[in-house]
């Protein structure tokens, strides 16, 4: 079962993120109980040695991984040394990058200080939020007008009209955003909208007996969140989701952090959205751009790959454990992301060279 295999890794991820479940804490309790029964009086020592060894082994593994994916904070000066003459473009995933991972996806709020850091960066650089969520939901969390918003894993892009000079495609539509500003909306998977609605209704109906389940309509994909579902239901849930997905050959399943998603099978993802924004909206195909992409999810790997293939920019993964990734650099958690954004702002403010 995909759910079970993937989840071991995820538990560790989440425990270190400190948001969900502390697997290590459980292990410590077990060790402690065993020691208490057989080695009375020594249990504290054993516990501290076991835990210390485990922690230092994890730290060693993380440090070894960081040799290959160095901290973007430590390498900041080096990264920016070649950026002075170029156009920096900033791409930010939302969940787990700007906000902590939380039990209830509707409460994944970003802090005011993070919002301020993003806003400051956007004063100097085109800044895009790239998320798997619905575009309007991401906007509700971030609430900054000056940004580009990419929702539904790249299938729903909104850009300020003034920046879309090269835009010309049958998928483009002019629209008015929530604040009355003229924008351009690009939706390459528009034809799937009715099917997604249908699947959403069906999933809600089929899984309504499963406690803690949350089905989210992300407009161009349906997300099944099982973060709050007891493990005993995971097998049944997976079967139900797979069964429904199988009825729609033009869609497919993907898996993220405690979430399964049903998505249109079109060649479009966060990586394609990144290319679209860079190339079509006029940021660059002249080699002058330096895209910085920061994300923590498997779906962000598509964007990391694009940067690798283009041979430009900085793919940065947010992770507090070693992870297989195409990213070149790393940041440990959202607080380090905030530090990086603050450095970026201060670097630009003190620099006399304008990106334009
Ligand atoms: Mg994420």
C-alpha cells in the first residue's frame, strides 16, 4: 500500500517539523519502560545514551546530506555574487515553506512576520506563490496584492496585467481580481473543471464514514487529506480513492504529505508553471534571469528539475531531514526561509544595481 510505505518517512518529517506527531518521543517512552523493569536505577542513563546516540546519528546524516545540499543561508553571499547583473525572480511554495504543516489544512496560516518578509522581497523582485491549493485559497492566506499566484499545482496562474506583455494563448483570459485589479489568468486544464466537480462530490459521498477525512476541492485537482484519519482506515480509504480515480482515465493519482490527489493527466505541473512564468510573461529567455525556487514538497521537484535543465537559478529545498532531491541548496524549516527572504531584501536594499 502506497500509504503505508510513504508514511514512515513522513512521520519522521513531521515529527522534526514539530507539528504533528513525535515518533521519537514514543520510542523514548518504550525504551524507558523496558529499562525501568529490568535495570532499575539505570534507566535514565540508558535513556539518555540511546536518545543522544540516535539524535547525533540523525544530525550526522543531516549534516552529511547538507554537504550535497548546502544551506542557502551559509551560501547566500556566493549565490548573490553572480546575481547583481541579473533579474532575480522569486518562487515560493506555500505549505511547509511559508507556513508550518498543521493538522487542519484550513488553518495553515502564515505569520505576520513571514508575510512582511515576503512583501519586502516583492518590493524588489517579481515574486510568485506556487501551491497545490486553489489559487483563491492561497491568496486568502497570503493576502498580498503585488504577487503572482499559481494554484492547483501550476494549473491556475494569475499574473498582474502589466507584466503579461508576451502572453498570447487560447487559455489566457483577462479577469478582475478580488481587489478590482486587471489580471491575466492562465488555466491550461480548463476542460477538466466539470469532471473535478463530479469527482469531488463522489469522494465526499464515498468517504463520509471515515472519521477525520477531509476532501478538498482545489479546482483543478481534488485532495484527500488523511492527516487526521486513524491508520486503521488508510487501507480502505486508499481503495476507495483508487476505485474512483480508475473510472476517469483522463486523470491520475499523486501523493504528497498525508494527502492523495486526483489530477488531470496533462503535461502540466509546478515546473511547467515556472517555465511559463519565466518565458511567456517576459521575465526571461535571454539567460538574464535568476529564478530562486523554494519548496518542500515532492511536487516542487518538478520545478527543481526545470531549473537544473535550464542551468540557471537556485532550487532550494525546505527539509529538516535528508531527502532525495534535485535541489542544490537547502533550508531547514520556514523560519530559515524567513531568514533567507530577509537576507534577500537587505542585500537588494544595500545594492545600488537595480534588477530592471
Ligand atoms: Mg509544500
